[in-house]
């Protein structure tokens, strides 16, 4: 069975959601994406996490080993290829650089404010894995401020 590394930075950092969504997935560990920024963007259904390249920023992530069937389920969940596209990215881990696949929202999507429930899922994951909450709070603030400017 062919498997690949999936890089999660949003709600797929929630262990229960991933167990349900991708039953064959195995958590490999955590890492940091250097020169990437976490943001919230969206559509009519709401605003969700995405990442964009940006110097002097970093995004904490979880690394998952996923099967082809897990990836097929993620494709549906992420709205691939219309809502999110896939990109091969580099992640810094305690054992060196790891290459994996991340879903990234199309950049032309407007920034927005995530629902409280969605934000709470990310906040709990940040706490559980010891990630810097300032990164998540900054993403919320930047997205909130930009969405106000677009009104």
C-alpha cells in the first residue's frame, strides 16, 4: 500500500477528527513550516485555515502518514481541487527537513473570521501539541482586520 506524508495545520490536527476522517492515518510527529503564515479565508460556508508564503513567519504542523484511501477522503473534505489545491512543502522537524503534501486554499479567496467552533478545534490542538498560541491568535487578528477592510 503506497503511503505519503500529509502536512496538517488546521482542523486535521484534531486527533479524533483524523481518526474518523482517515482511519488508516498514522501520526508521525510535529514540525514547523518556516516562511509561511497561517490565515483564515473562505467562502459562503465559512472561513477556514490556510497558509501562504511569507517571510519571518512560521506555522506549526502535524505530520501524518496517509494511505491512498485516506487521501481520497481528504480530497473530498478539503474540496480539492476547487477550494484547496495540493502543494509539496518542506517542514522542519527535530530530525531534519521532511517533505510532505499540504492542502492550500486558492489565494484569491477573501480573508474572513472562522466560527468559534472551528477556532476552538485549532486552539485545542495548539494546546495539546505545545504550539505557540500567538501564531493562531495573530492569524485570527490579521484575518479579522483584513475582512473588515473588505466590507
